């Protein structure tokens, strides 16, 4: 695992956008498309706003979700709501290249299976995503792979449902597809992440984030997250 320490949150967002743009150009040149999955969070939304100004082959970009809360359309708890506000209203991304997790369905188990099938059609069998963006929770979770949830033990499917976490059930990508990704881009910001970032870098398997492969991983952290003072 490589790490780059940047001055602040804004610098992390700018560097992340630049990396994604470069990875997109390389993926399109090599395979004709760029498939990325994004997580939620304040820094990622900043990253996506910056990305809207980058030189991206938008007609060949496909955007998936790493995870999503089970909540109504347009609800502020939904990652998709912020994804649309931060990126989709600013770039010419074809509507059918936005692959939202179907968390509004009445049959969530079937919906998770259907999302897994869409990944197969888009990214091969088994699906291999070009880039997955992940965040790190203060409890060591990433995606919606949260401590103590049975979803941590899912190995046979790429999309699964969690129990209730912070008031919401969630749909999430699982370890198998995360660990097949060509590139994993971690964004870790804030002084409250110092302890967990250290454990992530040590591949501490006792926290969910520590079970994500590290050989293709890059961490962009601000100075606060590594314990440095401004």
C-alpha cells in the first residue's frame, strides 16, 4: 500500500480527481471503457466536483456505487443524491452509464442479485472494476462492510445487504469484487482517523478495512489523518 500525504482536504480531493482522470484515460486506451465505483462522504463529493472539470472520456465512463443506504429517492441519506449533485449535473455522462444500486425495490435480496448481474454484464465474469474509491470509518468500516455484520463473511456474491447500521440497512459491494479491482483509491481525512489509518496501513484484519487487498491500493490522506499538525 502506498500513501501520499497532502496538506488538507481540498488537496486530497484535487489529487484524487487527477488520479481518476489519468486512470480513466489509461483504461479507455487499453479496454475501451472505464468502470469505477464511488463511495459517499464529504471529501468524495469534493473530489467529484473537481473531477467534473477534468479531461475525462465521459462517453466511455461507467459509474457504479460502492454502497447505498436503503432510503427513498432523493433522500439526503442516499449517496446517489449527493453523487448527482456533485457530478452528474455537471458532466455529459450518459444516463445509462450511471448504475445506481436499486435500494428502493420492495425485494431487496432480488435487487442485490440484479445489481450483481449488471456488474457481470458491464465488467466481465467475474467483474473487475478499473477503480474503486473507498473511505475509512472511525470504527474501521469501509464501504458498508461494518464491524460485526454477517456481510463480512460473504464470499460467494459481489453485492450483498447488511443489517441496520447507523439507522439504515444498506446494500454494498463485498470483499470479492473489491479485491479484484485494478486500483483501490482510499481517501482518508481528519484527525479522528489517525488510529484507524495506522491499522489500515498495517493490514489489521480485525477491522473491516484491513481485509481489503493492498497491492493495488493508494491512500490519499491529509496531514491531520496521519497525526501531523497544520
